[in-house]
C-alpha cells in the first residue's frame, strides 16, 4: 500500500508541476485579447472560451497538487487543538466519511459527463463552436487525480498512525 501511495504522490507532484505551466498560454490568450480588443478594436470570437477551457483544465489539475501540499482552505479549529495521534485519527475519519465519498462521486459523475460529451461530440454553442469533450475529459482526469491523492493521504495517515509508539492492534492488547 505504501508503494501505491508513494506512486500517487510522485505522479501528482510531477504532473502538478508541469500542469502549472498551463497558466502561460492562458496569459498569452488574455494578453492577445486585450491587445486586439483595446488596441485594434477587433475583439476575437474565441479568446473568452479558450481562457475558460485553459483555466478549467489548470484548476482541475491543481486540485490533487494542492491537496498533496495541504494548501486547500481548511478550518482546523478542532484539529489544531489535538495532539498528533487524535489529529491523525480525525483526518482518517474525515477522509473516509467525507472526502473519499464526496470526491469519489464527483469524479465519477465528471467522468460520466465527459463520456456523454464524447458520445454527442459536444461543441460549444458559440459562433466559434469549439469541441467541449476534450476539455471535459481533462477536467475528469483532474478530479480522478484529486480522488487518488485522497487515497494516498489516507494511506499515509494510516501508516503514520501505525508507526506511532502507542499503536496496538486490538488483538494485541494485553489488558484484555
């Protein structure tokens, strides 16, 4: 299990690093649109949608990377007051009860939406009419990576809980 968690961590670290460069074409498209709109009074018909597509992919790819580095917004009022062992137990419980079911369902339904988009060869309803199915596929991939990062965090928390000095398996309890 530790190898699986490490593999997920490594992949999301590298993928998140390279996906961060999606901001560069996003900036170029926005700058191009600003120059065309305000410099030449000739706005493009495609720049707004392309920025939405690029930002959507960038955002969904950043989910797993941010989760790996604990940079999502969190309200840790209760967790901050706990010692290490109860904090780890709380993280395991919230991961199993809240994160994995919620993000698992979200990832599943985003994949379903992407598959439906491919079946319909879905295009945007604008004058440019770009295909939407590749973008939905990229977003589905990002949510699957986010879910897998939650699995990696769960593995890491379980491993750290087992490594704590006061860990005992229930059958090894000598008081029983």
